[in-house]
C-alpha cells in the first residue's frame, strides 16, 4: 500500500501514475464474521459491545466489474448502521448478503463468510470497470451509500424506490471502513477541496439523509420560516439537519441530552434548544405505558420557545422512545419525517392526534444520487460544514463504534484508512481558512 499512499500524498501525481500503480492482492478491512453472528444472543442491546465483533482483517481485493470503481480509502466514518451490523440486530447483515448474492454472478461476490462494513468514504480512484466514463484513476472522491442497478421502472423517478436498492457497506460487502473499497461509479462525488480526508469522509450518509428528510420533495419540502423540531440535534444526523434548517431559512428547535451538546448546537447558530435531561422529560411511565402528560409538557416547552408555534416539521430518528411525542407536538397539518429507530422499531402512538389533525408521517431512507450530490455541493460551497468530533485509527474502529452505541459522541466519529495521520488532503487552503472556525466547532477529542 505504500506506493499508493505515496502517490496520493504527492501533489504532482497524474492519472497515469495511478493507473500504473499495482493493486495489492489483499487489504485491511473492518469485518464482522458470519460464524460469530450468534455471539450476543440473549443479551440486551445496551449490553452488547461492537468492539467485540468488529475486527480488522486482511481480505482479498475485488476486481471492479462493469460500472464499478476500486477506491483507495483515506478515511471513513462510523454510522449507526455499522453499530447495527456489529450487534447483529435487528438481524444479521449476512442475510442481506445472501439474498443479494442470489441475484446474479456479480452480486455473488458479496456473499462471503465475512462482511467488510462502512457506509462513508473519502479517497482516490485506483481502477474503474468497463462502462465508467466520468471518473478515472487519480480522482479525489467521496462516496454516498446508495447502491442500485436501476433495472426496475420503479426507481427511475426516485432511485430510493427501486426494489433493488441497497445500502453499501450495510447490505453489500466491500464497505468503506477499510484501506480499499468497491463502489458503483454512480456513488462517487467530488471531494470538497477545502476539507481534510477525515472531514470529507464524515458527511456522506448523514448529510444526504438529512437533506432528503428536510429539503427534498421526497421528504418535508421545508420552506423558509418553518419551525423544525430536531431530535438529537448534536448527533451525526441532527447536526446536519440543524445546519440545513438554518441555511434554508427555517427555525430549528434543537433537542439535546447535555449542556455540552446544547453549547454545540448553539455554536451552529441555533437559538432554541431543549436539554431533555436537564428538564427531566420521561415520555414513558414504564416499559409498556407512554405518558401523554409528558408529551403535553414537552409541547408547551416548544411553544414557549417559539412564541406559540408548533413544529411544521419533526425530524424523527430515535423511534420508539420519542415517536408518540413527535406525532403529538407536530402542528395541525404538519409532517413527521422518520428515517430510523435507534431506541426501538415498535412505535406506539395515539392515532387521534394524527388523523384528526391531518398530520403526515413520511418514511425517509437515505437519499437518491441527485439529493446526495446536492447535499455534497452545499459542503463544497462552505454552506454546510462537517461535524466531525473525534478520529480513530482503523485498528480501533470497534472502539469508535462503541462510542456511538453508548451515545458518548457528538457529531460524527471518523476513522482513518490509508491516511497516515489527520490533517491531510486539503487542496484549497485559502477557502478553508475562511471557514476554519465553523469546521472546528465539533472537535471534542484527539484529531
């Protein structure tokens, strides 16, 4: 790998230089193993440890097929889908790989006894397969995580509706927490020139997800002046949703879980912040009984902050713990956009507040290529900034995933791939200097 890294770090390297580089027969990747899928059986989710199941191993290098690219990964990031993979819940991802493998010879390469995980990446193209024309060796890129063939008519209006769409590094193999990654060419986007490798790697999944939820016609189609309630506003998804709301002329109401996280979202420009821990909200009386009085208390607090307005849009991702509250507090005719259920998938809510007040619940899953491209373009323009807090070496990816699982992080946690250290990869230093304060807001640990 040394020749590849040296070429990437050399400012004078040309496309021909990368085309001539030998590709190693194997590389290091963060994997879970199929024969260990039962290791956490009988344990509560909170007691499972991703650091036990995520291992760094040498794996054979795949050859890019038609429409694919092999990328040297300089950095990646931890997303909650990697935590789910590591915990083998709600089901083992090897089931995804098996089903994918049955769809054809090219897909069969993904059905392996190990799963290389990771759904974010920044790096440099090394090889392209037949039919790839836009990208060439030496291009600096980031990747979004939508893998799709587009063989169904259902996907041609919105690729997320294609029955064959999959999330790369979660429902496919050869993900981004590695030294090399195999992606479809239509996952690639230009790396923002003012960012380091690790900063560029941390935004693809969550920023695109937030863009679709908030801005896209496929989500809430947010407009200027909307009040937007954002759960977990200092986290990976929430920190981008907060920026998109502010950038689009909306008024975010940011829900956080500590004074430190309240300070972080205020540093983004948010003024209306609820520290749910400090204010003692308990939306469930016990495991089986929700507490409508707490919904109402929470709604009253929102109105107090907004001058009497209920949220036009609720960005919902905690799931079971907060979903009933989200439905209750949304304004009449408002929209609850849900993209995950990190606290549980079985949602219980009072449907009267939905149907009698003409509210909408919109399911939102990642983003299509156009939405991801527009979200990345905002970052390249310096209108939205990465919310990277800490960076771990590849060998410690399991520990990084543990921090996300335990909710001991703010923003995104990055993981270095081939980059030998942090701080590399900046091409436009002057543009970076103008935005450095914003870029550094979320840095809370070693980087």
